[in-house]
């Protein structure tokens, strides 16, 4: 996302990310819709909006002001919202270890806001981390909804149906904007390459695997994989010369403790 924002605006990059993944999903969409028609279209649209479409915009906007490392660590709020949504709307049963785990993970995110630094060693505009919070709430809704309504659904079918349906309005925006003109520039082509990688690997393939994980385990366990994201984000941040301060390491330590507690539960 950081490299894509070099040439594209947050709105452009999010739409482009959705469209590339959506186009790649079309063959799977055609294959599965020939076997069985879509029913309850609104459910697939809700999965697409909460699981990918709206969060894609939230993350893109956030990373115009905060670093990749910060965004990765803030994403660890997903488990706590998964539990809250599950308890309030789905009567989810959780144990004390899972609750302690998400509290420690949440503490790591708070530590980041209080102690963390951005790329240049300054505090940055941490208000933009609020967009990551919104995305995390949506992920919590998505995980519980998928587990409840699509437990036996083929994960490829679920991913392709939900994604193609939310791709349609984004396609209109992409071709009516100046995105095609940006892509043909050297800087735009490089940025497009990174967005394509993000779309195919971190969106399309990851989504299929992730929905399968939700179906085979439970929403809390599946959401805890977001605690592994900061490790990858921090490593890429170091490679990309981002500033990694003490706040990041404090946050990461709390996050690792949260993982241990959730796994123990």
C-alpha cells in the first residue's frame, strides 16, 4: 500500500486493488455460478463490504499519514472486536484466557499510540489510526457473519461471489478516473506493480485461505492471525528504512503475550 500511494491517491489505490482482485476472481465466479445460482445476494455483498472493500479504503487512507509498521500493529485490534461482536450479536462463548489475550493485544495497540513513532521519528498524525480501528470493527463483523451464515460454503465460491459483487462499482470509477493515464507513466507503472501484488497475493489468495480458516476453526482463533501481521510489517518497515522505535517493540511484546494467551485458551 505504501508503494502504491506514491503514484495513486488513497481512493484510487483502494479501487484499483479491489478491481484487480475482482477481475482475477471472475473465472472462479463464472465456474461456480454455472453450478449453482446465487441466493441471498445481500449476504455476499455484506461479506464483500465488511471483509475487503471498506477496509481497503480505510487502510489506504490511514497509510497516507501513518507508517506500514504502525498500520500493521493497529490491525491487532481485530480479535477484540471479533469477541465483542460475537458476544453482543452471536452469543459467543469465550474463556478467560481468550479475553486476557485480546486485552493484552489491545494494550499493545494502545502502547503504540502512546509511545510509537512514525517513519521520521515523530509522532505523526495518529488520528489516522482511527481508520484502522474502523477496519478492525468491520473485520470483527465479517468473521462472525461468515462463521454463522457460510460455515459450509466453499471458500473459493464465497470469496469470488462476495468480491465480484463489490467490484462492479469500483470498475466504473477506475475507468472514469485518470488511473489509466497514471499507469502509463514510469512511476505509475511501478506503483501499479505493487498494487497488483497486493491484490493477488494479499487480497485474493489470502482471502480464500482466511475464510477456510474461519470455517475450520472459530472467529476468535482466525482473527488472532492478525497478531502475526505486525511481525511482518515491522520486518518490511526495517527493510524499507522506516523508523522503528521503542514503542513498536513494547507493542510487539504485548501482542506476543496476547497470542500466547489466545492459543492457551
